[in-house]
């Protein structure tokens, strides 16, 4: 006889509505869905029209009433924002209730506090919907890749910017024009800063890195470049050089050795290089084919090699699918006999080692640089020489668009530390023929 | 205090060696790996050199001794083949031990019997490594997509044939030449039949469909075409028409309605169309970019839309990663207090509805057809008319390669049932100008 599970929903917007719809139409879904009862739903306005019909006594404007309802066993937080979401999550945990949340901002900033409270209360806080929309990525990282030493997690994890970049590449259009269009179509918010400045992607890579490497990631320390100053001519030059431009979030081991110098008993902390930036991706790379609002996350480790997870990065249906996945996981565990506050360590995903971020100057990567220069002979040679003098190895230098207004010289470097690159760039921009660095992007 | 888990390994070949290596080097992996003890290993020959060092008393040539060892809690079957693997799996279940297996042949043929025994013994039989090598696909299907009504599972799930097809497309080479090369490089077996005839892919799609749709799939009823009679000119024509050719395994609902006519209480059985065949994939489709020995599985459902899982489809490391994932899942659950024979229904993944395969003639799909014809005027018109007379709608007809030896006419149809297509083809081949059907492939 299956245990029935009472669900309390905080928020009935796009995602909350999608979750309610799944719970109300269990036919043809996993039979455990039919064991879930949507008991109580907190909304902002009782009289607003809803995408789903709910009994009137199910709705309340008081989210605490949902958390405190004794018939609610699992609290689903899909209201967004830091507060009151964080306080409500903590209240649910204190009441001994497991939590499912799609709130990447809260988890990226308060994940450690929340995880500690959940562990001591013996409840789960599951976050599949916080990253990658419907794509199963949190659960595979927690439950399917544990035998690996993860080397790198990277991906396209913001649908809005990928939509904008895809259209810029296809149409040769300017950022501003595509952004306005995306706003009209509902793919970008009226205030697009969290997306286009890379903050949303930084939240998400902090969460992914924490799971992949087993320790909390200081969200504030992640170098983050968005796409708002990206120029269409760089997208165009990249295309001519057989690259796509993607807003890439990357987290990788930065110990530069094959041995693991961290251990579970409190050994040295694992150094990680984490960043978000517009990045050139070779056209034959699996991430280059990810267009529009789709997301994809690439995980590299030993011995698995390279696996990729691809799908819709946002939207009511996909995100609701991820929320329900988490609810089902909790419901599945609750079919077991009294587990007496014990947690499945894979599903709970508590930290098991310390991680720290290396300085931005210590991050090693390939780079795309566009210089604005005088159109005089020898400029390419001077740039090449300056890079060489500072130990920066170059893959290609190409001159685009020379005219009376000057020349555009694009350089793609081999892998180099940001610190060494900066020294080379200081020497190059000190030359009188060099008018400035017009663009600096990452490059895979 | 973590529970220690004793592991017994049946087989120490490529995959078994990879598993042993992970278990012996837990540093930097999930800390649960360190709680796994490799207790006993069954090998064929005690004196063969091994990729890993094991204590001599750990090895035995008697697999039953591994299964029966009271210190072995989880039996890992990586010996392959139907027998004695099946009997040993059943013996482990009867002894109340959970089983991890990479054996798709056993699971595709005896999965129902094994699942029933496991359910009644209250143990898990986990099979992540049976499909897609290292790619997490079994677990996401079981644990992350349960809120969805799955519409279709399709994919490239045989690395050997994808390697051969990738090289045929890149080099314009013949099947026989590439196969020989693949055999020399170790990408194809000396007897390649299971791979090139599509049998391995049929095993795997039966397993995926069973999980995606919730009911056992009759393995014997899956129409299966391999690549051994594929001609390089069809790969070439496909390329000219902007398609790649992949050995695709597809399982999809065939109820042709949006409502779900199956239910968990024994309602009507869900009709499925399942098949394996060489298939044209449009170059902008996510599966078209999957090259070499990589695999990818696309899952389509409501409300998630379309998600894809991509990665190495074979190899010691990736497959060992999947085996260890399963071991960790069992170890994670065993950290919970006495569950008294109760199983997590998501992880156990028992069947919850009946499924049946529709007749091959009822399968609906797009098709690629190459006709060998006389090079006379009007042949294209006659073919087009005959298709139209039988209700087969055509996307394109293109004539390639006309000469005294005749003409090659390639037709791509819109979606049509195999039954209607066959009637049209009978009418077309009855015409005197038509010398024969030189190729018939699927088309996405």
C-alpha cells in the first residue's frame, strides 16, 4: 500500500501552474504521481485567473500556512527571489519537511546554510529545477557520476542569452535589436540584467560545481562577464574563423596535476577555476550545436570521459517536469519503512570536501582578442612579438577590415593564465600603433 | 557511521577491470566509494595477467562462490552472454542480494523474470551500464522523467555501427573496407553480427522502451535492420540531400491520439511502434552531430519537450562509471535504517502498465527509397503518380546518376504507414521501367 504524500506549493505562477497541472493529471505518468496530493497552495492574489482549477479552500495568501499545514509533507518553493523564499525554506526544514525548490538564487547564496539545516533535520532539499530547466543534470551529478573524478563542468545554462546569441549569429543582428525583440517575445525580462550580465549563469555554475566537486562554492568570487557589450562584429569574425559564440559557464579543477590533493578527512582544499564569459566554441564541439533557448551541460571526468546533457533550459513544462522529478524522488524514498531520520547520502548530496576558487589571474584558458590598431605595416608582427616576449603562445592572427579608420586584428591564443595574458596586453596596448582592445572573449 | 558494502565481481575483463580500478582508488571520488569493499572476484583463468592487482584469496574460478560468499552484499555481473550470467543473477536474487549488471542481452530477454524475482526478494537489479555505456540514461528515465508522458525514445545506441557510418560518411568509403578497419582497431568484434545486424541496438531499445513506457517489451517482436547491406552511395546521396545516415533505434507511442488509453489498474495495453534501422537524420537535428563511437539518446515527452543524453557508448572507463553508479545507488539506500524488504519504487522500476508492439505494417514513418530504373523520360512522374494513387505523400524526388546503365531515383516520403507504403511499392515495382528497389531506409 503506497504512502500518500501531501504537497504544499509556494507560488502558482508559470512553474507552479505547470506543477499543479502534472499533479492533477496523473494518467500515463509514473504511478507514484497519483500518490501525490496537492494539499495547499500559496498565491499572491486569490482572485487572479489561474491556468489550473483548484478547490477554493486549497488556496491561501499566507505561505506560512502552507508550510505549517500538518497535511503538507513536502514543500515546493516556486515563488522565486531571495526573501521570503529563504525563510520559508528554512521554516519547512525546521518543521521536518523535505523541500523542492527551483530557486537558483537562494541555493547559490544560501545553499550551505540550507544544506546544514536539512542534514540536521534529516530532510531533503532537492533542486533539479534550479539549473537547466527540464534537463536532468542535478540528479545525474549526484547519483550517476559519483564513481568519477570530475575534471570540468561547463555549459550553456542561460536560455535568454543563448537565444540572443543564436539570433545574432544567424541574422548578423546587433545585440540591442535582438534583446528588444526577445523582450517582446517573452524570452527576456523587462529588466534583463540577471540574464545578460551573466549573474543567473553564475548562480547556476556555482550550484553545479558544488555538486560536481563535492564542496560549497563561494558564489561571490566567480568572475562574470555577460553579453551586453558583445558586438555583432565579434560574432561575425568568430563565424568566419569557424567558431560560434556562447555564454559559457565553466568550473574546472585548477590543481594542474593528475593527483587529487583533497581528501574527505579535511585535507587540502581543492582549487577550482570558475567563470562565466562569452566564449568562442569550435563549430564541431558538441556545445556549438545548442541553439535558441536550449541549454546543455558537459561533464568531463575520469574514467567516464565526456558526457553531455541537452534540452529546454526554461519554460513552464520543462521546469515543472524537473520539480515533479524531485517530488517523486522524495515520495519514492518515503515508500521505505521508517528511515528514522537517516538520509540517502547520494540524494542528500552533502559536501564531502573543501573547495576554493583560484584568483582570476591564475585561471588558464584560450582567448579571443580583437585589437583596434593603426593600419600600418608590421602591426601584426609587433603584436605577435609582444605576445611571444611574454610567453603567450598564439594559434592565429588575422587582420579584418583595414581602412583609413584603422585595422581590426583578431588574435586567438593557446592556453595561458590570465595573469600572463594581462602582462602581454599591457605591453601591447602601450605601443603607439595599438589604439585599444576592442574585445576580449574566452575560447574553447 | 557508514555501512560497509561488500562487492562481488563476476568477470574481470575490460569492464570488470575498470570497476575494480575505481573501487581500489577511491580518492577524489564520491566518499561512498571508500565504503565499498571488493570482496571476491570470479575469473576464468587465475593465472592470466590482470590490469589491476588483487589479493590472491580474492580471486576464484567459481562464480557461485562469489554469489554465495556471505561477505558479498552486492553482486556485479560483467561477464556477458546469456548463460551462466542469467542463472547467477537469479541465484544472487534468491540469496537476497542486489545485482548490478551491464548485460543487455540477459535483461532484454529475461528482464521480466529477473524483475519479478527481485521484487519478491526485495532487492534491486540495476542496469545503467547495459545501455549507452557511461551515459546516465537508465537512471534519468527511472528517476528524473517520471512526471512526463513519454512520447518517444530514440537514439544512436550502438557505438560500432556509428563508428562505421561516421567513417563511411567522412571518407565516402565502402562498408566492407571500414568494417575491416574497425575490426583491426578493436571497434568491431571478429564476428560483428550482433552490432552490424542491429541486434545489440534492438536489445537496448527494448530496455529503454520498457523503462520509458512502464511495461515489458517483447524483444522478439522488434523489426530490426542492420547496416551490413548499406551502400556507400546511399550515404553519399543522403549527404547531398543534407542528411546524415545513422543506425537509429526508435520506440514511440502508436496510439495516434493525445489521450492516454492505458491505466495502472490493468486498462488497455499501450500500443508502441519500436524498430531499429538505418535512418536519414537531418543535419540540423541533435542526433546528426553524434559521431564515432559516441551514443546519444533523445527522450520526448509531455511536458518536458525534448532532452538528449550524449556520451561515450562503450569502453572500459565509461562502462565502469555506469556500473559504479549503480553500486553507489544501492550503497546509498543501504545507509538508511532497516527498510525491511521495502524498495524505492523509482529505483526498482517495476512495470506499471501493459505495452504491446503494433504490427510492422502499422508503424508510421518517413522513408528514403532509391529506385533503380530505366533512364527514360517520365519515370519520375510515374513514380510520383503511383505514390499519389496509394495515398503516399512525397517530400522530394531526385534523379541521381543517369546513364546507359539506367537511372537512380531517390524519393523521400512524408510520414506514412509501412502497410500503405508497401502497397505503393508493389505497384511501382510492377511497372516495366522500374528495375527494382535498391535501398529502403528510414528518415527523420
